[in-house]
C-alpha cells in the first residue's frame, strides 16, 4: 500500500495518476477537501479510500502493509500569516509521519521546498549546509524546520527517507489553488478573458521588467522523479527538483501565447507593496546531487511544458491529469 497525503491536491493528485499509470491502485489518499472542488482531481483515479487529514493520524497505526508514504500535504501558501498553524500542519504533522515510518520500516518521501533557500544569497545548491539558510516567509521556514530536525534531532530513520525541494512547479490539477496557482495558469486565464498577460514590473535595477528568473518545472516531470525514487529505495537525502535552468517570466508568458499560436501581448503592472521586500528575483536548482545518484531523465523546457499544459489540459476545459 502507498499513502499519498495531499492526494487530492496539485502535486499529490498527479502522483496518484503516475502510480495508476504504472498499474498501482493500492493507494490511500489523505487530504482536507472540505468545500473546495479538489475532489475533481480524484474523480478519474483508482484508490482504496479517502481519509481526512485530521482522522488519518488516528487511523494510521491500524493500517497494515504500508510500503511508502508520499507526504505532499501541507499548508503551501507563502502568504500564510498564522505561524502556529504552519508549525502544527507542516512541522509537527510531518514529524509524526516520519516517526511512524521509522518505527514500521516504511519509506518516506516528503515535500520540502525551494522557499527554504530564502533570497538565494547562499545559492540553490542542495549539497550546502542547510543550517545557514534564511527563508523569507513562514511557509519556507516551516519546511526548513523539518529539514533541520531531520539533520540534527531525528533519532530513528525510515527505511528510505527523501526530502524534495520543489522549485516553481506548474501543470494540470493546480486549478483549485487560487492565488497560489502558477503564473502560467493565471496567464492563460488572462489571455482567454482579456487577450493579455499581466506581469509585475521589476523593483530591482539589475532586472528589467519581466526578466525576473525562476526555475519552472513541469509537474509531470516532478512525478517521474518521485516514481523513480520509489523504485530506488536505497536513495536517501534532501534533493532539489527543478530543471536546472532559470527562465524569465517574460519567456513564460511568451511560451503561453506561442502554445495558442498568438502574438504575445504582455502588460507590466506595479508589484504590490506587500511583496516587494520578500520577492525572489532569481532561482535555479542545482541538479548535480540528483543526477549523481542515478536520475537520468531529461526535464521539459518551458516551451515544451507550456505547450503540453495549454493544449492538453487548459485549452480542453482544465482537463484533469
């Protein structure tokens, strides 16, 4: 049995699709769907049952035959201000799952985040000493706290333990993330509604408007990394998951227009005051560590990922993956 927390969410539901495509249906989905439409991400999946996240920890000790827990569930909003909630949901909950996996010799693959790197002053190398990283928001800090706990305080370890520092993930099934959905998703909607994409102006003289850089990684590639890790249980550690290439928001907007065979129409707007002090102008995953342990798959570039996402999902009525 494989348990996927956050299995009705963006990355988690795509992981379930990847498992289903590999013939795996012995899956338990854990999430907190409440009154959202995330249930749509489950509708075309094969799984044993759905469990609310608040009931899951109580039920977990009674489960038998658990081989792997893929922990994608978290409060992922970088704008979340309630740190007590982030502590409980992102740190303490993850510790509980870790300890269960260690006690029961279960593999544990969990979502860390590139937000742990903060402003990038120390670089984006997953081989570095994580003690000196300074995240810019509570979400990033909650993820950093768990990475640090594993390094300094964990006394027992799961059969396999892997933390994944996801960079800017985009792709199908992010439709219910609201403001936290990718710029490609929001850009597509802006094109359909107004014929333009709006990007933030730069407030940094080193970057022109639209030249802010991110490592944009397609969710289908992310799922291939996770599936590869499941099949290589000897691999342990903390790894970046990105393409290893920084591309601009202008390139992202152009790729979205190109997928629709349209001429780009980009409008630059002022950045909100609340973002100016915490805005990242550059991210790029160093990918040598994952490559060094044997992962060889080539990641999609932004043009290829945008084309697949737009034509096979967004332009087909937000088709679920």
